């Protein structure tokens, strides 16, 4: 899920226009004397609600009239021509997410400690973010305007949390009545209009597993290729989720689910030519079952949902050990048009430039044979990464250590790297070895250098006697390949 800054959603949504945050020097916008904090309210007479509207309404247009509201309150009109495809040189405020009206029994917001940073309590349910960043929505409270907008502006693909096609079960999981939970007409309308969908099932033992899961996957697969793929990810309960309706995911449950879904995957590969229904990596790891091969994942359609990440990483790591080179994009790694960024992020998206905020790249020459440092990761991935790093050390006479960081902040089943917090790092700070520490990049907020528990990145760095670098999986691969 893409995380957004918390701003007053309701007032922002009602305010017309989109605010400019940056104007590139020498750009067309600068020539037009558009400046940061200006709001573009209309384009060629049509109202602009956000930068998606701006993109849509300017696409292909060479004769333009902008209605611009200045920070002083003055509104001006700017008429101009531009060359075909000429960029405006503008950066926009991010979209403020519309929030959901559900009460999902497994909602992660309910599993947050009270002092978690406010953005973790944002229940975003926004078809714009679904298109731009691959955030899942349930479509249960989508408005007619939003439905029209998806179709008119071709906001495809959409990422839909289906959870179960059995209506009673879906309503139960979402905590809404069956009328609201029923999205069959909406799905049909989107599919009839050639909007592609990726689906998600958050798997809750004893609620939407077994026969209900099989029905869900079969119902969705019947719409392939318009429903492109389905991710089945296990419910993750922190120690704050005390809802008695929920059952924790066990290794035995994972093994059973793998067996059941494997049969369907084989059938789908035979009939559709794709695995179609992908189980989250956590299910294999927890079940102690080998992660499927690269072919299983095809072009990794659900990688940002934790599906296939481990296989992709292993593929790249093995290549480094064998050839000390970074695999090409087609080798199961750099799946995105934006290297290092979520595969699902569209070109139109405003992507926070965290690199500018943290600016903590390891030195280019750090990847020599003297490499001596510690890589921190979550308990789930640590055994896998340790094995790889051991091979790397043997191949290149380096001294890298992998340290599993227990998640004490969220507790419960949470063992993924991306949810580690400042206090978790603090607890193991005395155990690191070597000249540097690498932490998972995603533990730092995308648009601000703070961690999930509110600790600043600077404070985190001060906990360690050696430099701290934040790298995502691709960054780690690049670093080690040097
Ligand atoms: S849709 Fe459900 S899981 Fe998502 S934010 Fe809303 S209540 Fe939480």
C-alpha cells in the first residue's frame, strides 16, 4: 500500500483545483509565470479536481487556457499554445485519499498501537490511488461519479479487494450489509468497459478459506484476462488485533492452503496459460514450503503485494554470486517503468522523492572485497537472506551479516521487514557488526524521513556508531553488485 501524508481530507476534496508544488526552471510553466502554491482551477473551461484531471484535460491539447488562482486570492486566465507533447514543467500536490466506509474485521488500522504515526490510520479507498499506485479498494462505497471517471479517463488497471465472491462472507469480512458488499454489477460494468482488474483476497482462516476461496478464485478466473491476476495474502494480526472472530494463520494452515490452491493453479495454467491465483510469499515461508519457481510468477503481476518478491530477489542474488552483475529488467527484477519504484506506480503518479530526504546511499566503492557490515531485516526474510549472504561472503571474501530484527512494536504475526520501527532497531543496535548498517528502505515514510513509530531517521542514525543506509531490495542488489 502506498502511504500518504495526513491532511484534512474532506476540506481538501471540496477545494477546487490542484496546487502546484514545483515549477522547473526554464520550463513552459515558468515562462507562463506560474509559481509554486498557484492553484490550477480550470483547463479549457473544465473543472480540475486533482492532477489526474489536469493530465486528462491537457492530454493532446496544444491550445490551452488555464484558470489559475494565486495565493493572494486573485484568479487569472492564461491562454497559450504549446508544442505537441511539450511538458509543462510542473509538479503537483499529492492526491488526498478518499476514505473507506467499511469496518473490515482485519483492518490494519485496528492493529496499530495508539501512538503510531497518523498516516497509518488513514483508511484510503480511492480509485485514483488504485490506478496511480496500485492501492487496493473494495469498490463498496464507490460513487457513480467515480465509476464514470474510471471509464472516461481510462483509470485502468484497478486493484480490487474482493476477499470472497460469496456475498455473505464478503459482507461479514467488510463489516457492511450485503447490499453494500455486493459489487457484482460494478465489476461487470468495469469489465464491460475494458477496465482491467487485479484482485486481492486477504485470507482469514475459517472465514474465506477452503471452499469459499476456491469459489472466489474460480469466479474471478472466469473473467481472465480482464481480471488479470489475484493475490491471496494471509491476514496479519498484530498484538492489538483482539477481535475474537479472527484466527491466526498457522504453518499447518499455510501448508493446507498451498495444497488446495496448487490444484487450481495447475488448472489455470492449463486452461488460461497463467497461474492467475498467486499466494503471498509469507504463506510459503510460514508453511516451510519452497518458494515457487520464476515461471510460476510470470511477469510478477502482484509483486508489490508481497507475491513473488522472494523469488525475484533470489533470482537476482544468485546472478550476482555467479556473475557479479545486476540482472536485466526482464530477468525478474526491475519490473517497473520507474526503477526502484513500485511496479504498479503509473507514469502519471507523483512519487515522493525520499532519496532527497534521506540521502543515504552507501559510497560507490563500498562493494569491494573488504565489505564488512550488517544487513537488518524482518524475522520472516532473515533466514532466506542469511543463506544468500553466506554464499556471497564465500564467493567474494566479504564479511556481511544478516540480523533478524524482531518486531516488538506491532508484535503478533508481524515479521515482515517493511513494518520494522525505530524502537525495534533500537533494541538490536548493540548487536550490529562492521562498518555500516543497512536497513530496509520501506521502513522510512515515503515523503518524510521518519519511521513508523515516529522516530526520525536522524535519531535512528544516532543509535548506531556506524553509518546507516536505507536500501530497498533493488538497492541492496545494486550495492552488492558493484
Ligand atoms: S477497506 Fe477495510 S481494510 Fe481497507 S481501510 Fe477500509 S476498513 Fe480497513
